């Protein structure tokens, strides 16, 4: 090992004038398995080897754990709550929600490979259903270019009309016939930039049921869609939502305010503008004013956790 260290130092000395260096990386097996068993919350799931989620949870076991704490807070007030996981991927966030309790789950994932793995991973839960659809602002067929399919599918509207038509469904249309809709008190969205669009397509649901919403506010992904996140935050305020919490992209609690604090929201929006910012993106959690008590409890717990 000492010999390798000296060899690396000597090599880097030769390469440094060219702007290169040899860096140590995590050990990888010679032959990669197709699936990697990964512990998420209280559960073990299978994740395709090419999907970076397995490495992410191995390096950061507490990644997105605030979602589980949010579910715990909601369960105290709504013991019969149902949760929707939009952009469920292979079921990692389903594991985090289920670690808080046996919560009925509606998991939505449009990618072919991720959906097939999701269905298998959900079998260990008592009441979890998977739906293979893509959500959008309206129910329509749109020309799309697909990127990162098979692990983190990103849909980008094709201005030229696209060679592939993707059928989108609004969340309002999806939920309209479902008897459990009044009990859905947790809405999680992570859809690579479509989060705001999906919320705009859920106005009736949000107006009637007032679920807590946690979603990714990723400026880089939104920019590719021509999405202005601040306008959607204003829409939520108009629907009676107030308290809003921010976690950084690693899941660490950052701060809390209200949706009418326009200057604060603008500062966050302008700062976290992608990879050039120290914080790549934020996860936002918003509560309706009727659940301000839960918002205060949640923030108190997150502040204590950060301080501790």
C-alpha cells in the first residue's frame, strides 16, 4: 500500500503540469452484478447496478430521511393517511415512507426498467400499488426527448415535435376516480424538473385535500423545461399553503419560512441555480395553513436534529 502511495505521488508530480492527477476511488468488484441489495430505511431492496441510488444510500445512509420524519409527524394527526410517491424510481422513497409506519402507498413511475424493479420491491409492503404513467400539467400526448432512461428518466419537451409521443396524465385526472383521495395527506414528487408542472395539474386535489407536499426544486432541470418555480410557489400560496421548509440536496435541514416571504424565496431561487452553486438544489416541503401545527412540530424537530 505504501508503494502504491509513493507511485501515485510520483505520477501526479509528472502529470500536474498537464492539469491531471491520479485520484483514489471506491473499490469496485471485477464483475458487477445486475442488481445490488441496498438497505433503505428499515428495508432491503434491489437496485440495478447502473443506478447511482445504491452508491448514494451506501455513502449517505440518512439520504432523504427527512421524508420519513415528515410521514411520522403526519401520522400523529392523520393515522389513516395515504401517501403518493410520484417519481418512485425503484422504491427507495417508498421504503423511507414505510419505515415510519404501514402507510398505504400509490407509487407512480413511468420508466420501463425502474417500474419493473419497483413492482418487485413493493411486494414486501402490505398496501403499496405501482402505476406506470407519467404525470404532467394536463392529460395530453406531447413530443418528448428522453434522457437518463433506465435509472433517472428525464423528459424534455421537443420543440420540433419529437419523434416519441409521451402520454401525460394530470394528477387531478388520475385521482378523480379514487375513493382514497380524501385521505391522501402526503404527496412526494421527484420528477427531474416536472415537479412544478405536476402540482399545477393537481389544483383540485390540493384545494380539496390540503396534503403536505415535498418536492425537488432543481433549477437546472427546470431550466431545461422553461419552468419558473417561483410562479408555482405563488400558486401554492394562493391555494392556502403557507409554511415552507428547505433541505439541501444532501437532506440536511437548511431553513424555514412562509410562501408569502417573496424576498427570501427569490434569494433561494437565485442562489441554488445548478452546479455552480455550493448547494446544487433544495428539497422543499410545504404545509397548508390548516396544518400549521404540524409544520411547527416538523421544523422544531429538524432544527433540533441539525443542532444535535
